[in-house]
C-alpha cells in the first residue's frame, strides 16, 4: 500500500503537510536516497524516507523511552516550561505524541512516550497492574515496619488506601527500591509522608519488565524495539 509522501511524512513527524512541501521544494527530502520534489509522489512503508539525512520511522505507532531529567514536565505541551516532548530529537517527533503516565517535575528516569492511545490505556489501567519500579532517597533511614505497611497497602493522608506494594532495602539506609502496581498522584511521596518520612529524590528505574537503558543520559531518548514493548 502506498501513500502520498506529504501525507506520509506529516503523519510520522512534527512537520505539517505545508512544511513537507517546502522541504521537498528545497531538495531536502529523499526516498531511497533519491531527492523527491513532488509532494504527490507515493511512497510505501518499505521505502527509506529521510529529511536532511535523518531517517523517519514507517511504523504506525512509536514507543519511545526517555530518561527524564529534573525540571522537565511530563506533558505534551506547556507554554513556559520544557516538556518531555521538547527533548525529543527531530527524527523521533511526530504528531500525537504524549507521555504514557507522568513523573513529577523533580522526579527523574523512565518516561514512556507514544502516540498509541490504546496501548497507553492498557498499561495505565489499574486493572492491568503494570509494575513501576522507583529508587527513592529518603530524608530519614527506612524502617523495617515499612515492609508490612507497604504489603498491607499504605493509607494516605486523605484516607486513600493504596494497593499492596513492595519495598526493598539497599546498602544505603535511606535509599530504597519501591514497586507500585498503580499510579496515583505523587503516590510514592505521599506514601512515605504517611509513614512519617519524606522523599528527597525519586527516580523511575523500570516499567513492567523493561528497565531504563543505562546508556541514555538525562534528556536522551530512543525508540523501543517490538520485544521491549512486549516487556512492558
């Protein structure tokens, strides 16, 4: 199946169809290495489409792993703020991208960005119980009583009863690994607050069975493979 190149590229990038036509007129678009200037030219998903040498994915949906740094907000657009979408390199940008689940502004680590709404709904639904793994640095040393509290479901300050969760101690007394099976607003911070402690730093290390790629520096992103998407 083929599709007009202006429509194909605009649906798989942040360019509008008008932008694509302008790029083509200036000779910046190539299909299989050949400059194409006719916006009505039809391309197939098996073709290699580039703009200024950057290859654009032919996949209907994309799934992107980002290592979110502090100070960045997990939304698609926020005037005056830097968003996780703003950090994406040009070749990963396309219309309709959004973060599947949010991290607080000061929380770092694994953010999943996609344009697949059905997939996002499945992994975010409480019924799916997709595990999110965090590394939390606490103000005070963790106590043994936290294990039972997490297992029974911590009751937040407003009376909300969280689902059972797991906590694992590390070699550092004030650093713990937390595994949640739901995603409430500021949940990790509120859980420790309910136990009389406070979270100083928070980092999401894993979603489902997929850990954050340690080769990604803060702010960097990459596409997930089909196998990695299945791990989530």
